[in-house]
C-alpha cells in the first residue's frame, strides 16, 4: 500500500518537475546565468513549492503522527558543521556544470538523452561514495 | 535562450510542494530526493526501502505519464559533453548526500520548515552554482 502511495507522490513530484521546467538543464543553467541569458522561471518553482510546503507542513504537523508510522521523522541536527558547508558547495559546482540536481536527473531518465544516461550512474556512484565515507567516519568515531 | 515561463513554473513548483506535504502527512518523511535515492543503496538503516523505491519509480515514470496523457513532446537540452556531465554527476551525488540534502530536501523542505541549517546549505549551493556558471560561460567560455 505504502509503495503505491509513494509511486503516486513521486509521480506528482516528477510531473511538477517537468511542467515547471526543472527537468530541462538548459533552463536551469539559464536561471543560474544572471549575467547572460537569464531565465528567472526557476525562482517561481522554488517560490511555489516553498509557499505550498510552508503552509502544508504547518497544517500537517498539528497532527500527533502521520497516517502510517509512529511519528514524524524530522531532521534534528541544527549544527552548522563542515559537512553542511562542504556538501552543498560541492553539489552546487556539479549543478552549475550539468544543470541537473538529483530529482530532475532521475525524472529526465525516461527522456533518454545521452547526457542524462551518463549523469545518473555517476550521480549514484557519488551518492554511494558519500554514504560509505560517512558510515566509515561514524564507525571510527564510535571506536 | 529559454523562454520565461512564470505560470507553468509556479504551477509545477506548487505540485512539488504538494507532493512534499502529502509525503509528510502519509508517512512523516521529508521529500528530499538525495536522501530518498541515497538510502536505496546499502547499508540499510531502516525498513522504508519499499516506500523510497516507490517514490523513485513515480519520479522516473512522470515524463512517460505526461507523454501518454498529453501526447506532447517534452522540451529538453542536456549538456552533450560526456566527461563533463559525468564529473557533474559525481559532484552532485557526493555533495548532496554529504551535505544531507539537495534542492528538494534543503531547498524546498528545509526552507519551509525554517531550518537554519537548510538556509545555510541552500545559500551555499546557490552561490557555488552561480559562480560555476559564471566561470564556465563568461570567463572560460567568454
């Protein structure tokens, strides 16, 4: 059941990405090119998403718990540590080079562009590398 | 050049926000794509694999659903240099998981929750992305 609800929510998210233009790297790169062929569209994607989520989260979080599962899994870390600077800094460089962030890259898979087919496996490798590195550092700290 | 699409972008953005809200309502999780995708890889720390897999299936199926329902071609232009795009993929994958979030987790969900950590993360990735595009297009390329 949860699987199918998640398929529907992923579909809604992905259709939103396509309609908004986020799944087109040319549009993303033009948004990032303020001093060139600037296309401000993506500011509205972010604005629309944050507007709905800002109100929606406030309504949802008045509940004691979600529909399934015992509690809300909200991030509890609030430190501004090296990882929350270094990670986004590295991610931003890749985003500026390729015009893809993780969601749009996955959604764009079905469009079959050769660039996307090269980007996604590299991205998954990078994700796995970061997870394994984080796990090994956590183990060192625990010892 | 790409065309300024304020209406479509706003509507698409609101759908993304709605998906994030409904995921929180349904099972109490943040709709961060790097978190969802990154945790599909081992080691596994909880039992939400099937939920995450479902979300990614929906995400990947979205353009097919649009093609089937509207019959319209989806406009897209992906950088064609394979070494460049693979380097970009590695950086995006590593950086988003290392920093615990990307445009969706820190950007959409974190900003909506008024998380200071996400504000910092979003400011940092926006800044390095702007600088990267500036360097590529106007310093190296210009």
